[in-house]
C-alpha cells in the first residue's frame, strides 16, 4: 500500500520533474504531466481532488486497455478519459515497487531521460 507522499517522493526523485501547485499532487516533466491526483467530478459538489487515486500517463490506448483488463482491481477509467492514454490507479492497492515502475514509465514516456 502506498499514498500521496510515496507518489511525491518517487516523482521528485526523477530528473527534471516540476511539481505544480495543487491541493493534491501534480507532476510534470518537459512541461507535460505524467502523474497527478484524480479530479473526481461529483454531482452537486463539483470537482474533488482524490489523493488516494493517481492519474498516470500510459502512452497509448493499447497499454491502457492492457492495464485495465489485466489488473481491474488496481486500474480504472471514467468516460471523461475515453480516448486519452491515461488510467487511474488505486494507491491503497498498489505495491511500492509497482508504483515506482508505473511512475518511472510515465516519466520516460513524457520526456524524462534516465
């Protein structure tokens, strides 16, 4: 199990990462987001930043579908993310090593060098 502090520690350990001011977490490399807090839309309440769920850049639709189908207990999506190479990951269900892999892969795909 991991939390927002683990996401922050991992993201900031990578070269060239910038943290954007947010009520949750929001990280970019080369000016492009690679992991951030899930902005859940709640009817009657507007947007709520969920720091227990991370949105991750995954590169393409094929990778997105592979994650969603292969590990549905860990990953999900919503209609607002249809057609976008992004998945949501439930932080309470992801192992630290797996989170490190996911965040690092997202960083690489968005322009991180390492």
